[in-house]
């Protein structure tokens, strides 16, 4: 049996996009054993994944204690292949310490000199992040056949309390980065455009509840529900899968929608679709400002506030 370890200790969306590699590996190696190292807080994304044998959880708040505890556990297995999808130092340290016949990762990792094979990671050339990840496979295979997409696996229990007697849309108005976030007044404008017979569920983390409450209060329309912090990742995926449309930022809910093939409209404010984090659902709509701004994009990940102070890239026509 081929034994593979995947390292992706970045954010929620990065882990979701990494599932395309899991799907591809399973297609190539039906009897494969896949173990996965991710950061604490993201483990519920893959806890019921049918293709994952073992999850290792890296607690970045207790960085070094967790690092050595995980490394000790991981070293009990001799892997055939290690894929490091992360480009930062700590993941490179894990890759150095793990026993694996072949270690593969991106050249941007500062410890990539210890890989057996490394692949260029280029952002901005129009390629999608899942294709950049799948490029790691070209170190083993000449080309990628039957390209796989990200996939999450909500369980029956995740669908139990979903709305059944009404149609609805989902709003995911928040983001870790403020300049990736459609402004609140645009969400209020959007709420007023949704047909009255459609409910609106506002989803996100518990910390997003205040923003969601503000949007609901100022929208002055019935049938809006503040669900921030009420659903797990997979429950949110189930909710989005059944929605008539999901409205999201360039953030984790976009990738959740892709992973369950949910209809999605994605707003790109300070970031660009050409970075390669666009939706992959069959029904995917991208919205961005119609006129060019010489300050856009202002960065790959966004900022806590607009560097120019005007945030014109958030004034997207709905």
C-alpha cells in the first residue's frame, strides 16, 4: 500500500483546496493511505473524510510543543511520498523531520533544498490554486489526467436541521481581511434585491455575529437569520449546498461552495480573480469593480484597512 502524508497548515480555504489533491491521489492509487497534517481549528473539515486515514493537528498557539509531539507521532510511519503544500518555514521543518522516500513541495519554501523534488509556485498567471497543488504530482507523473476538484463530505447529521419548507440564499459577509470584504452597505443593498419569498441565512464564525446583526437590522426586511457561529464547517457546507445561491467574498465560504458544488456569486474587492482562487462550482458568478483602479490589487491576501483610505474596490455593482 502506498502511504502518503500531505502537509497544509494554512487557513480554512487552503485546506479545502488541498482536497483536490486528495481526490487525485485516490484516483491514481485506489489503495492509498493518506494522512494529513493541518492546523488546529481546521480538523473538522476532514474529520469524516472517507479518504483520510489519520489527521495530525498542529496547534500554532503552542507551536513548539505541538511541533515535536506531532513529529514524534508522524515519524512512527515510513511514508512513500510527502507533499508539502505550505510555503512557510515550520512546514518545511516538518518535511525535514518526517521519514519519507520522496519529499515533494514548492520551491518557495525556505527549506525546499531538503526536498527530493520541488515545483515552482507562480501566482498571477491565471492558473488556479488547485492546479498549482496538482502540479506537485508532475514530479511523479508526466501529466494530470481527469483533473479532480475539491470535495467535502457532509454527513447525514449535517443536513438534519436545514430549512426544508422554504427556498433561501446564504450570505457570508465577513473575511479575516477587511479589504477582501464587501462593505456592509453593499450587503444591505443586496438583501433588498433578494425576492421577498426567499429567506436569507447569514453565516460565518461566532466573531462575525455582530456584523451579521448590523446587516439584518439595517436591511429592514423579514426572513433574515443570523446564523454566524451556529454551524460547523460541514453543516455550513450542507446549508450552502441546498441554497438557491450563495453570496461570498474571496474567502473560505467561496471554497466551501466549490467543494460541494453549490451555486455561488463571489465578490472580489482588493484581490483579483487572476490570483487563482475563483469558485469552481458549475454555477459560478464573479463580481468585481467595472472600472480599473491603479491601486488594485493592493496585495495577495488583503489588509485590515484600505491602504489608500477610500476602498473604491468594494463598490461593486450588484
